[in-house]
C-alpha cells in the first residue's frame, strides 16, 4: 500500500481538488490511502473563529457562515447542479461545529481548539472523497479519529501506538482508495485530539507504519526538499537524496518541509519517504531513505522567526547547577514552551523558546521568583547544517546583532536580532 499526503496548498480551491484527482490518475490510485489537510488557510480561519468565540461571541455565527460559504463555493465549482448531496454533508458538518460552540461548557482553550479546528480536515476529506467517487475513482472516506488513538494532551497529543495499529489494521482495508484526515485523532473518551500544527505528515507516517506501507509521498507545491527556504535564501538547490538520519536532524532544527515526528516510524520499518511536486507529479523529487547522507552535499539553511531568548541568572550570583536546570525545564514543559537552543555558563543559562501557545507571561511569573530573567522577544534563530565560511557570512547578514552563537562539527546556530 502507498500512502499519499496532500497538504492545504494542494487542496486550496476547486481546481486544486481536480488536480489531486489528476495526480491519482497519473501515478495510480489502486491500493492507495491519502491523508488530506484542511483546505488552504482553513485551519487559520477556524483558529480565528475560536478567538471570536472566546472574546467576541456575537460575531460567531457570521464567522462560521463565512467558513461555510468558502467550502460551498468549492462544492459548487466541482459539481455544479449535482452538488446537493455533498452540499448537505458540508452544511451538516458546519452545524456540528456551531452546535459545539453553542453547548460547550469547558473553559479549557486547548480542548475547545481540538474539538473545532479538526473540522477543517473533516470537511476537506468529505469534499474530496465525494468528488473522487463522482468522477469515477471509487474512494472510501475514513474517519481518522476511529484509528489514531492518543492521550488527552490537547493540541499536541501523544500516540497510543499499540491501539492505533490495531485500529488502522481493522478499518483501513488494503486494495481500496481510502481518503482520511491528517492532524487529528481521539482520546480514550473519544474526544478529538490533534497532533500539533503541520501534523498531517505525521498522520501519513502513522498509517504507513501500521500498514507496513510500500512508501509515503508528501505532495507539495515545491519540487522536493530544498536546501533552504527560497523566500529567504538565494540560489537554493534541490536535494535529491537525504538519509533518514540527516532528515531527522533537519526536521529537529525546524525544516518546514518534513514534520519532526514523521521520520522516526518510517525509519523503524525502512519505509521510504518521497517529497514530490503536485504540479509536476512525474518528477522524482526528493527521496528520504537509507543511503547517502546528502546528495548533493551542500549547506542546508533553516530559519525560525519570532522566537524568544531568555537569559537566566541566579539572584545571588551562585552557580546554575543541575537542580536549577531541572527546575527550569520543568517550567518550560509545564507552560508548553518548545526549546530550540540552550547554552549555559557558570552563573547563567540561556534558552531560545517558541512561544506558540502564548504562555510567556505565565512562565516569566514563575521564573522571576527564583531567577533574574532577561527577555528578548522577536529574535530569529538560524541553523546551518554542513556549514562553510560562505554559509556563515550569509547567515550573519540577516541581522544587526548576534545575541548567541553555537556550533558543533556539522551544525551552526546563530540567534540574531535586528536593532
């Protein structure tokens, strides 16, 4: 079985949905399971709806109507006068979303987020599965929440691998074309959970591992994995081959093409991963598998913007020792701060964190009790794998001030701030 993953950019409108069908026709749809993200910027739109629900509920119905209108327009363009059945399915899902907001009693933002943002994937896969059947590509719609079982750590849930494998083998029958959702699962109480932003790649790997798939292909609007984001770096080149280990390193440091959790399950069963263009589906793209570390062997650039640099020192100028560091990491975990870089000296401890859950103020309240804390927000973290002098000079040109620099034999990391 082959696993295909189509992200939001590949299903952003009606013509994109038609292109998904075209890709399947060109590369084959038999014995294929496709994992699909929400359409275009739908996840961002529903995140905005959650904010409206929290802060301005009188505008809630209007915002949901706009979400409905966006999807119904796609249905209209795909099916024309044959739209009625699919239109009713989409309206029913929208009503379920509205019903949740109207009857929810939980004050837990992360819980509310997972129950609602997941509708982006549920709607997109409903539309795509229906359209594929309409054009003569028989497809089975599969609710990923029946298969992907997790704990209740909402917004970044942890997988129950054993139960998930059992469920996938039970529900995903080989030989068919199956359409399912990325990003979402469910906990032991059957409440919806999510696997973290961009978690659809991970979903594809989960299904591949459970089914012993032949391969996983991530279909993107780029020709494959490039050695840097072309929006920021000039003269980027296509990486033809990456080893699992090198890809895991790149993902760990934040390469956006591959989700950090995606590669481990694939490596364990040596399932190759391909990153290919849905614009030119016949091109080979990038292969991630056993073999050469990197082909061609060039510096690889990664940028993480809008990070937070914290520099902590003890109030009495005593050493920062293991007990202090343990306490700091416990607080970072408690307030859901992803650690991107650490550096310590005898009396200070510096850490770059991603404040993606907007809990910085809560963290600082706790840290200030025991530490002197210097905070620098909106810094950029650059990572270069296989750096050379030219690569170092290129990175340093992005900022006026180097706040922190750290290197190993193969990896350079620089924290920069524009004055």
